[in-house]
């Protein structure tokens, strides 16, 4: 039987507000968490989500700076023999791959041990451009060789650092790979085509995606969707089905997109824009949900889905900015919060009164904000 004397007494406190309750907290918003100064202008980036190291190839120099993602600080610098551009990481083997001398007849793929930051192999390549790594198969793929409009797909064994095969694929200037489906995607700017290659040997596909000029592209390994950043006539992101290459959506952007990346843990797509901002797109709705100002001459994006951090290179600021984008996690247990009604008892006096006089059994769940007589 309920204590009606207490119920009446609590009426002054509780209609005090049905338990000085407040609605549940709003969803997490993306915030600029840190800005990390660099010794050289940054170009491309890559992240190892296992070690939380961020590798930044200099845009004009010959170094790769290594950022400790847990401290948001530069931990070391690796010297590279020539102009470094493309970067990729195998988080399983902790190897870092750097294209040295991009677009040069005397280029190479440099292999770095992520534990020691020492070069363990240098694989000579002619006209290297695109780079992708499959951590599952430990294969590295590079577009290289031939004239500027014709390239070969070079397949390298990550265990031995030796070339396994080389086959002509066209003019792909860059590569992205879905390790889940083992599909490789290359964009051919000379012929305006996007090429999908099934690395298991089950054929492929080539299309001419809508749009005029694509500056960057990436894939979400969770959904299998391909995201193409288009600049020029239309500043937008084109969303494609990763297997059929059918257009699923186009997302208008506020400015010329320079880079695009996906956080598979949150299903958020990030674009680094010419106006110095980063647009954040919800992968479910294909709509921009936030914009974060960064700085000038944005150069690249990389994401650590484990830490829930997005890294943005700014050549103009000579820095890497860090945006928080954590996956939604279960909230720690809060005895004062009642998910049944979505309200929390904030006031200590009301909470003490509630707990020591029967709690839910006597008064039920809070159903409104607190108000006073």
C-alpha cells in the first residue's frame, strides 16, 4: 500500500515537478577537438586504427610526420628520399606504404615498419600514382608504369615485398579498395570512367559516373557504397552502389570538395572543402548534418574509427585538425535517469526524498520537468 501522507507531502515537492526531472541529453555533436602543428605543409594522410598513429606526407618536402592520436601530438618524423604523396597503412602487419616520386619515371613504393619507423624495403616503380592495401590478404596495389594515360595495376606481396603481377588497366590515377568484398575501384580521369575490379577474378565493370570532375573518392566497407567528390560544374558528393555502380544519391556541398572520407563506425561521410570547412554527411539520409570550420588549403582527410577521430590536413595552416566523431556508446548506468519516460531526477533534495520513501513502487516514474509552486 502506498504512503498517501508522503504522496501529499511530496506533491509540494513533486508537482515540485514530478521529480525535478530533465529530458535525456541531446545526441553527440562533432566538435573540433585539437589542432596539431606540423614542421612541413601536409599532403596526404593515413591512419592505423590499431596503434592510433596518423601518418602525414609533406606536400612539398620529403618527410612523413607521425602523430600519436592518443595525445594529438607529433611523435616522430620519417625521412623519405623523394617527393612523397600517396600513403596507405596495413593495420594488421603495422606496415606503412608511401609512394615516393609520384608520377616520376624513377618512383618507388617505400615500405616502413610502423614499430621502428624505419624503411624496410624500397620497390622501384615507374610513374606510380594510385595506392591501396588489403589488410586481409596482405596485398598492396599500385597503379604505375607506361605513359601518363595508360597504367598497369601492380600487385605486391606484403609479406615478401615483391611484385606478384602487373597488368594493364587503363589510366586510373587513384585507387580505393573494399577489403570486405575484395573489390578494387579506380577512377580514370583521362576517359572519365570509374572501374571496378573483382580481385578474386570474377570480372569487373566500368561506368561513366555523372558529373564532370572528381577530386577524391572513397568507400564505406560497411555499406559497400562508393562516394565520389565532384567539383567544377557541381560541388557535390555522388553516392554509388559498390557492386552495380548505380547512382543512389547526390549531396550538394557548400564549396569545391578537395577530399572525402568515411567513418564506418558512425556512417558519417566527411568532405574537406575549398572554403576551409569540413561538411559532415549522414550516410542514412544523405544530408549534411554539420559543418566544421578548419582553415585554409585543406589537403586531405583520414579517420580513426576506433578512437572516433577525423584528421584534416591544412596546408595553409601547416597543421592537422582533429574532429571528434565517436560511435554512439551505451551510456554509463545512471540511477537517476529513467529510460521508461526519458527523464532524470536532477535535484538532490527531491532524489533523497524519493529514494527513502519507496521510490518507483510508491510514486512511479518521473513524467515531466520540475516546477515549483
